[in-house]
C-alpha cells in the first residue's frame, strides 16, 4: 500500500515537471514563431486571430487544399456503392466491378493517360504470379520485379511517352493532376501482397484458426478480426484479375493507404466489415474533425516546419533546435494521423476495414520497437508478414532489420538522407535488441532490484528517444549535409546545460509512462484487442 502511495506521489511530481517543461516549450515556440515570421518561407494568410498559417509542408498543403473536392468525391462514391450494394445484393464480383469502375475514373482524373503505365505494370506482375506460383522461387521473382519497377519509376520520373516514340510525345500533355509514380509506391506493396498471398495459398497455409480464436476476443465473439482475415488463405479461384485490379486501385486507400493485405481485402468484398458499428464509425469521424482543428491551431501558432524549410534552425541555440525538431516530429505525426485516418474512415464506410496507422501517440513511445509498431502500423504489419518473417523472423533479427529499413528508405524515395536515416535507426536498434534480450533474462525479486530495474529502464528509454530524435533530425530536418552544423552546435560547452535538460526531460517522460501504469487501476488501462497480430 505504501509502495503504491509513493508511486502516486512520484507520478504527481513527474507530471508537474512535465507541465513546466511544456509551458517553457510553448512559450519559447510562440516567441520563435513571432520573431522570425518575416523570414520564414511557406507562411500563408491565416484564419485564426490574425496569425499566419504554416503551409510550408507540400504534402499537408495539397491534402488540406484538396480536402473539399476529395470529400465530395468520397460522399458521391459511398452513396453510389452502398446504395447499389444493398439494393441489388451485390457480392464479391459485383462489388469488385463497381469499385473498379469508380476507382479507374478516379485514377483517370488523378493521372490522365498515365493510367496506361499502371495497368501495364499490373498486368505484367499478375502474369508473373500466375505463371510461376507453383515454383518455390516465385516470391523471389515477385520481389525482384517489384523492386526493379520501384527504382525505375523513380529514375525515369514516371516515364515519358516520348521515350516510346516521338509520335506519342503529345500524350505527355495529358498526365493528370498528380504524379502517378508517387502513388504507385503503395501499388507496389499491394502487388507483392497479392503475389505472396497467392503463392502461399497454393503451397499451403500454416494459419491455425482454432488456436487463434482461443486467443482473440474479436474472433471468439463470432466476428473476424483483421489479422485472421489477412492470415487465412482464400480459395485459389478468389485470386482473379478483376479482384486484383480492384485491390490495386481501390479509391479510398489508393493515395496514401493504410495498407491492406490482399486476403483481407478480398474477404471483405464478399462480406463487408462488421467490427465497427455505425455509431463507432461516426465517433471516429468526429474525432478526426476535432484533430483537424487541433492541426489548424498548431500551424497558425507554431511555425515549426517553416523553420526547417527556411533553414533558419542553423541560427538557433541548441535548446531552440531541440524545440523545432520536437515540434516538427509532432507536426509530422499529426499530419500523417489526419491523412491516414481520413482515408481509413472512407474505407470503413465503404465496408473494408484497414489497420489503424497511428494507434499510439508519438509522445507515448520510449523504445524503437514500440515506436515502429505505432508509426505507419499497417506498413509495419506488411513488413512483418512479407519481409521480416520470410527473412527468418526473430532468429535473424539483427541482420534482417538492415534489409527492412533499407527497403523502407528506398520505398519512400531514392535519397541519401533517407538511407542515412534508415542506417542510423538500425545502428540504434541493435543495442536495444541486445539490451532487451538481457533484460528479459533478469528477474528482479528484491525491492532494490526492482528499483534498479525501473531506473535502468527509464535511462534506457531516454537514450532511445535521444537516438530517435537524432535519426529523425538527419532524415527529416537537417539532412546529411547539415550534420556538421548540428554537431558544432551541440558539441560546445555552452550546449551542455541544454543537453542535460533535454535528456532529463526524456527520462521524466519515460518515468511518467512507467509510473502511470502502476498508479492507475488496471481496469482503467485495459483494452480489448486481438492478441494474434504481429
């Protein structure tokens, strides 16, 4: 009883420190945004209290600007699909035809004549899968083809029709409003998913449905969780070209995901998802609207991303560089949170459940493994199923992470700063894997042992967060070219108090998370979820 009381007192003290820290960060952020507003790039006229709006991030600016027309398209598609599906009793094939027609019209608007490239590459991939599926090397062939496509698309910037003859050069005037090879990165993941799912179905599925149902509360209740839909192989006749094309071009998830496996998608064309009720989906949509208003407030008052675009971070003090970096990471998290949840909402209303991409806040992760399970989580699931496990899983974890993160970097873009980010992340991942392995063998029994274990865990968490900050600084803020400037800023004696304060704050943050788990009643923290997922 005394131990619990002490932990609550400790938690209260830690929370007070955290509140003080955030007050300092907010005050300094407001001052920085005000003092440098005339020198920052990407600020536009705002709509909140006369403040300028930070729209320096091209991805967020495009999404926000196209949101009205995108919402009209979403509403029209959903009304048409759901009306015809329920009035005509459409099943798998009928639903696939309807979505394919709507999705191809959507793609024609986005990419114009370049839809030809999408269809041609998709047909070649389908042919490879169907021809070589009986052979053991089929998955290697699928991976080789799709990696080649991924690289060639980038090298040739989506190709030009004039490459195939000057008499076709006029078609380059009809390339649509959005670069097709950017969206095609997601199509590559779907093509690999289709090919591997089909090959594994042909050669046999090792999914134990009975054992899974005993562990999964969703499936035990009579529903089907996403993990079960993904892992259960379909009958061979369900891997048709029609369903395959519908899967590749499915409008709600085409631009940005989340990423759905072929098995899960095809199963939900036959029987729309039932895990989320109308009330739950409505609440999900309302939370998105509230989060959008939060983003509007953030970009009007805190111009973090504009500092990066303008390269003005180089003129700031070490602590101010930390504030900008921390702000950029939170901005990025909220940006992707809004984009992915918008399209997931569209998909849910359309009857297809996709994995949640941001199940946990960025400020609630203090180790690399949990961070990557919670950032672009559907991609993490995809990597586990189609890359991590085939590479040997936990038996070869120390080697496979280098392959996986290099692929993630190349998949995003062919840029050295992303490769640097990937290799830095792996470099920081290796010690964590080794420390976790040793920690799992250590069982503290005495009070002193438990105290030492908790303190070591908090310090290790602070080190991990610091490593994440450095990796993301290189990948998304300063780039490899800015490393020297960053080191010169952080290596001086005057930076030492700031670095100590920052590290202490990370330590306190980990302790807050750790103490809250012990201090609050377990029934308030419990969550019902499928335990069969990766």
